[in-house]
């Protein structure tokens, strides 16, 4: 025991060091990292970042080397001519060239990030505290409405119109591109060109109120044909419930007035305040990335949403009978 | 002695403290003797020493003037307000202040201070002062405070007090008579609908909603001075019977033609509006499917009552049954125009139960 303790205490700082290093490294990859790009725009940002990091490291070494040389190795002062040359070249010419190169590279990339989309337009509205997402293609009349999940086809550029209801937000999906603010009363826009299919994390990146930290979203990049099939499925009305429990859940949904805020296309609920629930069960997460999509999580959410997301507009339905609440969760989870 | 002389008095700090300490002790002993040995005569027969009544009443009058700042409603002196105020007065205030055309009892006149006769009140005070006194009461006079936090339902009483000086005993009797054994009917009408737009009609409501509301009034969960008074005369055990009787009424009446305001209200009620106001119809009808019977029907409900309630909901001051928090969420973004439009819309509908299933 004693030996172990002694060993533990000597290795603790080293462990901490390795732990810290590992923590830094984990930030470099994963579904929500700028340094693990999965889209054209994020690639540019990553390239820019690595070049700037490399350049900064080189400059740091050069400056410190020069400082070391001047203070420790060089015995005599520079001649006035040499000093002038050093100041003019090192202090004016060199930074001007470096900054001009960086600036022109960055500026040359900007138009592409503001390119128009190639057919698909998403309208993303920042609500308190969730994302309303509407999809419009060239051949759809009315938009397909969803929430808290952005699906995009890989290999083509999609346009995002951004709006906000009430508070300022910022949409950031690090693996796909930079961030853009969502401003009440103003429309902003961005476009994204995802490359690698997969699931990526996104987050509100501008403090917007009580539940800012709980306003995440999931970005799902699909191969184009899979995306088209998904969008077609989303455009369809909800499938009527099949089991007895789910039918009871639907009755509870309509009886309790949930349709005042939520729409379930095809089942008689037309509210527009809260998220469209027509295909709720098909989403990866619940309550803007806060909970997994499961029956148990739905029940918790319905019972006390305020406990999960402070300041939420959704009222609590904890007064419902337990069986009604369970049936409601079953019904909602079944809306694939 | 000049002020210089005052300064030149011997200043022995210790003797000053001693003198003050002695006086304080003597004062405490004196006060203790008055309280402990009952030396002060509290008898109402002996009245006050000369001048004390004047000091007390002037203090009262000035305290009210300083604090009375409520704005009277535009329809303060409408007959509907006076009628509702008269009925509440008859239940809660008549014992002390008597009624128009009738004298105060000899016992009441022996109170110190004696409560003024109802017809002698309005001449002394501005409407906002009457409102303050009825809502706040006055300590050590026998005048109680309003039995609710909410202050807007005090105005009918103010309206009645203003009408009382010119009211005949017969008019008062007509206003306050109630069918034998049916205390609800005095205000709400024998069929649950009185025709007074200040008083909600009950014939459109469900048994579950009426019972929940009566319990909420009794417990104070729903804040209303008028209903708190009314429910203090109704035992808990009587609630189911009252709820069943009221809910059994079949609402009758025509729809009113809709004006532009009501049309705006219709759009808001059916579809929600402005991004943050949910649709009313999903809970309150008109609706084809069965709705939770704990939600009140609003079809044909009186507009002034609806406006007042929506304002209370918006301010999160309404309270009520187990689902009240839903409405506090729903109403918080309503504007004054929304409230006027919604009240106009629901008031224009033909009186009906909650949903088209007829229950």
C-alpha cells in the first residue's frame, strides 16, 4: 500500500502533464473540431490555421534566436547601416510581405464562402433556445420544416439564410465552416459545401441568454441520393400511430392543446411557435442537442423541461397522469 | 442666555450620559407599567382624549392621499360595475356600513371609530383613494384589507360607493336580491349567465373546470377578493354539487356579428400570432376533438371579463387550477391590442361548451 502511495504521488504531476496533452490533442479531431474539416470551407480555414501556426512558430524561433544572438553572442554593436537595414527589412518589408500574402489568400477565399448555393436553400432561425430549419429546393413549393438538425448533401454548395427571433445567436458547425451571426430583424447568409458524409456537432456561438450553452445542433452530411430520399420523406405528412399506446398518446397530444405551439403535419396540429414535430422521432437528439432521442428522454422533457433547459418556452406537463405521459412519449418517439 | 453661553456650560460627558440613562430607564418603567398593569383604558365608551381623534383621522387621511395612485378604469361608473360592486358590498361590507336608505345599527354606531354610512363615504374621497382604502384597509379601525393580492377587482366596489349616495333602498334591494338558497345566482344569474358583462358566464364551463376554480378560490390559489368572500360562505363539501348544477346548464344565445377587431382576434385564436403567441383554439375551442375538460370554454364569454383575465395571465398573477402554469406561459407575449382582439372574438361567438363534442 505504502509503495503504491509513494509511487502515485511521484507520478501524479507527470500524469497531469500527459492528461493535459491528451486533452489538447482530443480537441484536434472529432465531430466538432475546426481541425478535423469535413467541408470545403472548413478545409480552407484549417489550411489557413496550420500555415499561420507554422509561420508563427518559425517567427517565434527566429525572433528569439536573434535576441539570443544579440544579447549573448554578438560582442560589438551593429554599424548604423546594418541597424537601418535590419529595421527597414525586418520591421517594414518582411511583415508587409507576410501580411499581404496572408490577406490576399484569405480575401481570395472569401467569395467562395459567400457563393450562392446550388439548388438547396436552408432557412435557419435562431429561437429561444432551439433552431428552426426550413429546406427549400428548386422544385418544392412550400418549405420542408424541421428543427435542431441540419442535413446537407455532400459534394454541393448549399445556401443558408439566417434569421433570429428575439435574441442574437450565431451558427457554427466547426467541421463544416466558419460561423455567422443570426440577428433579429435582419437576414444574414452563409453557404456551406460539405465533402465527407458523417455527423458533426454545431453550437450557438454568441451568448443569447439563459440556455445559450444548451443550444446545440447536429449537422448530418449525406450522399446526395440519400439526402434526396430523406428530404422526400421529411416532406411527407406524419404516419398515423399504429399501436394502442401511441394512439392514446396522439389523443393526449390533441386534448392537451400541444397543437397550439407544435405542428404535426397530417395529424391535425398546426402550431408554429415551437418545433415542427412531424418527424421528431427520426432526429438524432431532443431539445437542441441536449438529450438523446429516446422515449425515456422525451418523458423527462415533457415532465419538466425547465429543469433540463432553463428559460425554455415549453411549459411542464408533469400534471398529466403517468400513463398519459408515457403514451405521449411513445407517440412522439414513433413519429419517424 | 446667548448661544455663546450655551457653549460655555460645563461639559461633563459623564453626567450627560447618566441623566439620559436615568430618563430612558424611567420611561421604560412607565411604559412597562402601562402595558403590564393595564393602566391604559381601552374602553370604547370612554372615547379618545380631546384632539386624539383629530390626530388619528388626519394621519389616516394623509397616509391614504400619499399612497393612493391607482388609475380608475374608463368604465368605472358603468351600471354593470355598480351592480357587481353592490353585490359584493352586500355580502362583505353591509354589516358595518349599512345600505342605501337604511340606518347603521346601534351597535355599529357605538364602534370607535364608527364606520361611516355607505352614502357618506364617496363625498370624502377621490376614486383612487377609495380604491386604496378598500384594498389596503386601515389598522385599528376595524376596516379589513381586501382578501386578495390583486387590486383590479376592487373597482366595482368603488363604483358602488360612488353610486350609493344617490341610490334608493329599492334600487339596492333589486340589485342584491338572490333566489332562495342559490348564493352563486345573485351575481352569476340563475342559469349561470347574468347578462352583466363584468361577471363571467358559467353556463359554458365544464364541471371539472368549475370545481377546480372553486377549490382554487377557496385555497387562495386563484386570487380574487370577490370570489374569496363568496367562497368563504361555501363549504368544501358543497363544491361538487354546485359544479354539477352549473355545468348542467345548456348555453343559449346568438352569435354576434364580427367586427374588424374580432376578425383579428379570430386569426390570432385559430393560428397563433407574432411568432410567440400560441393558438388559443387548441385548448379553448372551437375544436372538433375532445379537449381537456380542465380548460375553460371561451365561446360567448363576456369581453370585459376576458380582457381582465388575459391581463392577469400576462402578468403571471392569475393562478388557478393544476394547469394554470400553461396559460402563464401562453399569455406572456400578448399585447393590449391582442387582448382586445381575442376578447372581441370570443365574445362574438355563440355561447357554447368547450368543444364540438358538446361536453
